[in-house]
């Protein structure tokens, strides 16, 4: 999620992590489902708002 929050494209993430673009795409799809979001922007905002806190801890 950090890479998404930094604004990196799937290809850039794949290159930096040594993965295929398809692997990144599949993992992001699963992350979106778990976060109940539909876009990179929503996922990045949710990550930014909760970064450094356990998911069960309420926001500020």
C-alpha cells in the first residue's frame, strides 16, 4: 500500500519489488476487496488515514 500511496503505477511497483505486473494487479484487487474500496485513490486515502495504527484502533 505504501507504493500505491506514493502514486506508483503497477509497472513501477512490479519493477521495484521484482514481481510481474499481473501479480501486482491481482494483489491490489484482493486488497481493494478487503478494504471495501473501488479505486487506488480510495485505497491510498484509507492507507494514509490509518498508517502506523492497527486497523482495529479508531481514527483520530
